[in-house]
């Protein structure tokens, strides 16, 4: 499909809006990790129970990745993005209100996080589908990295504003803040960037998107016989699960290890560092490719930094007793992970732009499943060993497996056969 005139005409505006969308995705996603200590005190949960709530998100998150990517490839990623954002915005606003009408708080919060995962699971596959169809290869890394900074920006916003709201008005205010901002974003995007015609999703289009049949022309057998496809999927599930683990447990790590420290420092600084590193990685990647370096060489170089070097700093984080050093190590680890945006995240689009959303969904499904295990296992390890070192060892080990697979078998040449997207 050629890029649509409406997208090309406002490409920069769309990039900014998608960045804001990613920001709000993480604002709502990180509400529970930010409020984890307050929630566990309020509801009298131990670490294992907190781990159940934190990991419940990923059970839902893994179930809608593939179908979300497939539907986006069929009917357009922007429609799927806006539908899901409307739903998770409402859910976030309603969560504090609904806790007042139930006594089974653990079951309710776990179910709420599961549903949040279901709704947010379609976002990144939809984004991959949208960008692969509408952004040229020479601009993909920077565009994806720019939009991807929303994840750090969102964690930064909710880390700063959320910490203040938590201190001033209680955990409920954090949910209201992120949920209402999401609904405002959906309204503005629909009103100013999409025409009425683009907002309408015909029933036959939706049904065609839901059906996965021979007519969809997805070359399943050909794709999954290719080692580069498996390499990027394994690398993606590894990096996704370790990112989820750090995202879920870092606030608790700092709160317990350095109880005298200010919440806003450790909830803000690492994500503040991650924004320029993400933008730099995208700029550097596209620049080096334009200078004649092989695409796959640059993708692997970025991944070595994103998975390898970041893991070294994660290991250092578990060994330090200095708050200042811990902030530096956490910032370096989280910041360097953003180099993944210019590595495996865009490699899916290199390999198969005709079904990038669906393939991204496959990788993220694996990442979410492994994320469930890693997030819960982290809570179990902390509870049983009383040490955080084992958590960071887990992060480094999982990252190493994904990195090795990508370095050995990763490629950047197209492996799909759909010529519709050949000349983007």
C-alpha cells in the first residue's frame, strides 16, 4: 500500500502524536509499578502478591499481540491504536472507583491489569504495521526511535507527576491523571488528524482483518523457515521481558534499598536519560546506513549496545550500596536499552514490511509470556533470597540469550514475497 496523502501531508504531526500516544500508553501502564508500595500497604499485600498483580498485565498483553498486528496490517494501524487507547483510558479512570465496590482487592487488581494488558497488547504491533507501510527504509530507525521515546517520556512523566500526586493526593489520583490524559489524546487525534471517512471502520473490513486465511497472502511457511525471522523473534522476546522486569521492579528496588531517597529522583532520572539516547541511536543508525554501511551490521551494532552493554550496568546496579551510583547505573542500563529501537525493533520491518505488524506481534507475545515469568520470578527471588542481585542476574542472562541469537542469525534482507510494499 502506498503512503496515504493524509499521513504524508502531516507526517511530522503524526510522528508527534504517535510519540504522545506511546507516552500515554506507558503513563497508564506504569501506574501500578509506581504505586506498588502504596498499594501493597493499602491492601496489605506481600511481595508475592504484588508480583501476581504486576505480572497479570503480561498475561493479557501476550494474547492480543498477533491478532492486533494482523488486523492493523489489514485495516490500518491508526484505527486499532485509537480504539484500544479509548478502552484502556476508560479502564484506568474507573479502576480506583471500582476498588471501592469490591472486597476481593487482589483478584480485582489482577483482573484489571490482565484486561489492561489485553487492550495495550495491540499497540506496538499496530505501530510497527503503520510505520512499515508509511515510512521509507532510510528513515525508519529515526522515526521509530522518536516515537519509541514515548515509552521513556511516559515513564518519566508518570514518575515525576505520579510521585507528587501519590504524596499529595494518594494512589487513586495517579490513575485519574493518566487515564484522563489518554482520553484527551484520543479525542484530539480523532478531531484534528483523521477525517470522518477514516474514522469509520466498515464491518466487512473488520471481519476481513479478523480472519487469518490463505487470502491474506501471509507467507507463513516461508517466513518461519527463515533463521533471521527466528533470530529477531528470540531477541525481541528477550529484550521485551527484561525491560518489563526492570519497569515493574525498579521503583520498589529504590524504595526499599534507599528508603531515605526522594521518589521523584529514581522515578524520573533514568527515563530522562533514556529520551536523548533513544533519539541519538535512531539518528546514528540512519546516518551510518546512509554512509554506506550494511544495514544488518548497524542493526547488530545497535543491539550489542541495547542488550549487551545495558546488561553490564544492570549487573553493577545489584552490587552497589551508593544511591548516586545506583542512579547512574540504572540510568545507563535503561538509557542504553533504547538502542533496541534501532536494532531488532526496525529489523522486523527490514525483513517483512508486508506483515511487520503480525510478526512484531509474534515476538511481543513471546516477550509478554516471558515477561510474566520474569516479573513473577523476580518477586519470588526477592522474597526467598532477600537480595536484589539475583533479579539483575536474571535480566543479564535473558538479554544475553537474545543477543547471541541475533548476532549469529540476524539478517536485513527481505524474506516476504508481497510486492505491494516493495517500493515504499
